[in-house]
């Protein structure tokens, strides 16, 4: 690093000199990992480029539609592009999904019926799904439970792995299981994200017992972190958010579902109504952003991963417990840091907020956020509200006080944000 940059960091961003020196050590340690990330990025960039070319995308696909949105060629072609990227029969990519949870909810409600059982094999799913399933303490109006869909949950092993033997046993005993829910990312857990190869082995085992069961993967935070996706290893259905990895920091809103055509169609009927599905829905002039976001996504996702790797190594050098370790193979963009201290957790998140390009002057505070059972603090000074492919950090205010850092449109910004957060807790 040139001396001018160092001086600017210390003087303008109030980086603690001790933290700066540790960061220089960390940067030397992580160069091999960065090189590996660059190789993955290049492959996925070629994959996206090929899909866009194969569907003959042109300027006409960026036009606006109104009203019913019948014949929106941009919308329908983007579905085909996503299907190519994920190697699936069909995809449903819409700005009408308000978030990833909405996309996941449509996939679940669209394919589960009264009397069916949904089996979660990664323990408790992400907090925002609890209301969908009907397992919160509050009244769950409109939940799967209210509609007569049953729910079972299997805990992970002490090593944070799916308990395959218990999964096989449960499938043999309960013939009502229609869908198996697999959460790729860590969510608010203390485990490594499931590698795509691991997901493939899990699905193979499930299909060996019950071939007709739907293997659904919550793919949030995982797109383009590997050269393969869950649908390449047997997943029947996946869903995610366009304001995470696959929107490239450009998509202003939306989500996607991809997989076998029959299951995607059922999800589309839930998004709109039976008989209409994905044939309607005007796109409000956002198609150019969705296409461009997808094109940028392989690069941006790797910038976020590099930020996570850097954070992991710096925090480890400073004596904090981290997961994953900096040299662990990754399957999502999330970096967990265990503080065992409520105040340090909050200060870390406040530091990330202070390092943001937007609302850097705002002090984020824990609050009762809709969809979460505990108070949550969220640092998210983003160009797109709630975009977690942009540098952000959030945490439920519960022991052992773990912060979950994700995102970073550029590594340069991600690094500054992390250093500001660390300086804040060490000051």
C-alpha cells in the first residue's frame, strides 16, 4: 500500500494504527484464497455471458411494459437466461418478489398441500421463515401450519453437518413428507455454509429413499460462490433474492425461483393466481437493471467473498472466534464473528454503518424488526435498501452475540468498513 493511502485511511477514516498493521499482515496471509476466488469468478462470468448470448439478448429486452404485462419479452427471456445459468428446466425472475423470503414462501406454498409435511434438515431455518411455517410464538395467520401443512425439523450434528442417517430414518417412517428444506447458508447459525458437493450427496441420499420428494434449497447468499449450483447436483427447486448475490448490486428489488418446470409453475401460481402464473406482471422499467445486475454478479459476489475472507483473518489475528476460517472453502458470502459481548457486537455493527457510503452519519440500534423473534441490529448503509450484497452486518441480540457480516460491492470499500468497525471496538 502506498504511504498516501495509509495516511488517508488513518486521518480520514480514523483507523487505529494497530488495526492497520494487523490488516497488512492479514492481506499477506490471504493472497492464495484471493487467487482461488478469481478463478471461480472468471468461470461464472463466462457462464453468464454464454447464457445471455444464447438467448440473443438485445436492447429490445430492456423495454417497459404496463398493465397486465402480457408478452413482456424482456421478462420472459430473463427467465430463460436464469434457467440456463442454473441448468434448470424453468425459472421465475420477478421484481414482484419483495424479498428472498417472499420467493421462498411462494416456492413452499405453491408446492405443499394440506396433509403434506415439510422437513427441515438443517435445524431451525432462517428467522424470517418461521412465520411462513407457523413456528413462532405469535399467531401465524396465513402460515403453512394454518393451511394444514405439517412441519418437522432435524438438528445438525455437533460438527454442523446434516445428519444423513436421521434424514433417511425419518423419510422411511413418515410417508407424508413432500418437501425437504435445505438451507445452504449459515443464516443466524454457528456453522459453515453447506458446500454444493455436500448438498449433492444429501440429495442423492434423499432420492435413494424417496425419489418423488421435492428437494428444495434456500440458495440465498450462495449464488456464484462456486462453479456449480445446487441445481447442478440434483436440487429440484431453489430460490433467492435479487438484492443479494445474483442482482450484482444493480437490481433494485426482486427475487427468483428456478428448477423443474412443474414446481416453478406451481410457485408462479402462488405469486399471481392459478391459470395466470408467470404470464402476467408488468416490469416497471427495471429489466435493464436486472440483466445488468446478473452480468455483474459473478464479479461482485467475489468482491463480497474477499471482504469476508479479509474480515475473518483480521478478526482471528485479533483474538476473536470466527467462522468460517479465512482458508476454509466457502459456499456463501457470510462471515460470522463471535463476540461473547453485547456491547462489542453493537459497536462492530455501528462501525460498519459508519463506513458506509450512504447514511454513514446514522447510528444503527437494535430494534424489534418484523419477522424476527429477537431484537436485531442491522448496519446497512446501502444504495438499495436492505441490499446485503452491499457491505452490511446484522445480528440478533442474543447470546453468544454473533455478528454476521456480508457483502461489499468492492473489496476496497469492504476493507475500509471492516477496519472502521474493528477500530471502534478496540478504541
